C-alpha cells in the first residue's frame, strides 16, 4: 500500500489531493506534548493528501493540561469532534488511557517506550532501497536503548529479521523488552563491541545519544559512547553495500562524511514517513490487507498494535480497498 501510494503521487504536487479523495470530510486531531518536526509535518501532509483535514492541539492549551479535565472527558470530546486521534506524549500511561476512553482510532506518534510510525517507515525504506524483504537482511542498531530501538525490536519479531545491537553494557535494552522477545520465541543480538555489531550488516541505524529530555550527565554519557561513533572505519566492518539510516535529529554519534555521504539515505527515510502514515491512517488490521498486514492473524494484529499503537479492533478512519 505505501509503495503504491508513493508511486501514484509522483506527478502530484505537495498539497494536491489523491484521486478520489479517500478521506474527504474526515478530521484527524493531533496532540503534541513533545517537540516535533517530522511527525508533525508528515501527519499533516498525509491527511491533507488523502483529502481530509487536521487540527493540532497542545495539552497545555486545553483543560486537560491546565483545568484538571479528565482524560475520559477529553477523549469523549475528541471522539465527538474527530474521526481519528494522533498523540505524541511523554507518558505511556496516557496513551493507554486515551485508548481506553476514545471511541475513534488512536495512533501513537511517539511515547517513552515506542516510536511506531518511525519504525514502520524505516522498514518500508529499507525494502525500497534494498529491493528485498527485510526478513532477508541483517539489520544493525548502533546507539542508546530508547523508544525507537524498542519499536525496531518489536518490528524484528513481527517481520523476522536479524537485529544486532551495539551499545555499552550499561545502555543495553531492558529486561522487560528482552523477556518479551523470548516470549515470542525470537532473538536479538547484543554486542558491547561496535565492530562485532556491524559485522555483515546490510543496514545500520542510529539515533541521538542524548535525547531531548535525557536527564543524565551528558558529558559522561557521550564519553561512554565514544567508541560507538559511526564513521568510515566502523562502516568498513559492515557489508560493502551497507546503507546508513537515522531517524533524526542527529547529534555527534555519526560523522558528516557518513551522514551526508552516498551510503546515507536519511532524507528519503524522512520523506517516506508521509506515505507510511497515509497507509496507517487508512489501514484496518481486521481486513488483512496483504500489502500492510503481511498476512496478519489475530496475534499479528496484537503485534501491529504494539508496533503502531493503533487501536486494534476499530476501523481506521475510512478504509478504502481501492486505494
């Protein structure tokens, strides 16, 4: 679906609406509690290109933030006015509470434990560039264990690709995540040596070592990640045709010659957020559309829920089988 949408939009301008305007008359409400550039822009364009509209809210402008209105009551109002809700928040519990009380679909635009729409776009980008299923590729992550990595791990379980993680021992994925992987009878490979982590890699992912709200000794943490910097020497231990991807924004975890070089596809990766989010907004996992669900059964739908934050069991805004 994402591939088809991208191909169909090649000759259309940025705000030109898709043929048939599949989401005409529909409203996606977005709420941002954290800073955003790519998520804000990509969801705005996704709903606009599908013919719908969007309204962006900040929690500190609502009674939810300042007036003490409950999430249950806020959710009722959102469900009354809108057709879908996208939340970017600093609270996993808030995502779950909104899912509990909303009667419209909710999409997780980022939370402390996951960044699902980013990773779905990453999977799409990898397959677009490599021209093969991600299940046949060796994927590597170099960097801190954060919400993007959590979603990448969930994707590795769903899409059955080998995932190698390179990071200092202190910053390895937590017990809860590892146990979830074991419960699903899968494996992730963790290395404290970056060279071993990138060995035989087809794709190397990374993210900022210091996140926006990282409450740590920044100098100390950066020093611990010093040998994990992605440069030509480290890339040399991966496959010759290995590509580099980064969810952005970047810090000093990668050198300019790699980030801006021929192996880097970060701008294509960022643009693909629009096409993947268009598919996510329209997708109803109960219909098992092959291009998106990849033959999802009920267990697959639960994994999709974990990766995307989609409110499984409720149709996404207006599923259009012809799009």
